[in-house]
C-alpha cells in the first residue's frame, strides 16, 4: 500500500464532480489505502462527506470501464454486498473519477482469523452474481499458462500487465525458476469454462474497511467483473502467510479446491503470484521480490501437498 504523497485532483475534476452531483466539492485530505490511486476525502456542500478517487485517463475506454464498475456496485448492493454507494462518475480530458459514500472505518492492517471468517460469507454473496462480461477467470488462465486466446477481448490494462508478466524471467535466475515452476504446474490445464460469479479482483486487506474488529465495507471495486469467486479467496489466502493463520489459510485452500479443483486452484495461485512479482519488480521494491518468491514457492508446496492428500 502506497504511503507516498498523493497529488490533489486538478480544479477541472472538482468542477466536473460538482456539475454531476449538484454540490460544491471541497477537498479535506487523502485517505489511507488504495494501491491503485489516491482516494481523497471531500465535503459536499450541505451534505455528508464523500470519497473522491480521480486517476489520470489511461486509454480511450477508461471511462467506459469506470461506468461498468459503477453498474457492478449498484447490482451488488442490491444483493446485500457491503460496498459503498457510488454518487457519480465521470471524466475530464485528463482524468477519470468516481465519487462514493464515505465510510467511517479504516483499512485492515492485516488479515486475522476473525476477519477472514467474516469475509468468506461476503465472498459467498458473489456467487452467481456476474453482471458484466469482464472475465477474470479466463484472464488468470492466460497469465498463469502464458497462452493466448483468440476468443477473449482484454482490457488495455490486462494486455499491458500480461506483457509485463511475460518479461519476468529476464529479471533474475530466482524469478525465472519460480516462473518455470508455475508454468509447469499449469501446463496442459485447459481454458476454464465461463463462470457465473462476481469477482472483486483485489480483495486485499487494504480494501477491507474495519471498525472495532468488524468488517463494515469492501472498497476499490473498480476492477470488478465476472469469473469464479475462488479468485478472491485466493487473494485472501495469499495474504494469510503468517504462522498464526496457517489453519485459516488451509481452510481457504480447501474452499478454493472445492470450487475449482486442483488445476483451477493452481491457475489462480499462479496468476496471483505472478501479479505480485510483477508489481514488486515494476515498483522497484527489491526487498519485496525475494519475499514474494519465497511465499510463491510455499504456496505451491501447500497446493502440492493438498493434491497428494
């Protein structure tokens, strides 16, 4: 999670927000969490506080993808999913933004058995709730196997990230060895069938808001789409590699295996590991890459043991 100073949205973004929501917007300061872009707490004139997230426009379909996420939010809130309501979304010539309700809670610093116990039924709310054709399941297969699929349309971010993942072996012999092991585990796994679940796609502790030990909201839903909810359980498992969470992680692996089988679990784990490697190397976090490598091998060891069992 980035703790660096975040630039304030330019004035034209604030003017655009005000025009959409019909109220003057005053910046109050940055909020914790949100590895993909700065979230700012704002005051709407005559109304409650809200959260503004504005990021540089990255490609021509950026606003379309944000509006897709807004539709996912609206759909999942009707299903009881605890994500804040979006008050508006839009774009200027340089930025894409969305505004959501402010939740008086803080990101979880780390997962605990209690938080995971609360998050599992939240993930279960995603079952059968895919509402937008944005397939994270087939994308994970392409990342894990290194194969292409002519039948799938990727977003610009997905294509860019896959190309970056493909360059990982050139980073070091240790990275190359882990990538080779991941590819070997996923070799021969066929493309996954269409899956009907909503997928958050970034269910890490920083996107889980907690008050007094209770999960009150799941945020940063901008990359949500369709696939298997086992994707989000795999992200939770990745964030439970502490000795005190060994039992909790085994429970997560067991649930993942029940949903997608061993081959599916291997694909999801490989995609998670490769993404974490790519992020640590791209961000220049040289101290994190060895940790990711060690955790990646450990995850594969655990899955191998469960396959034998």
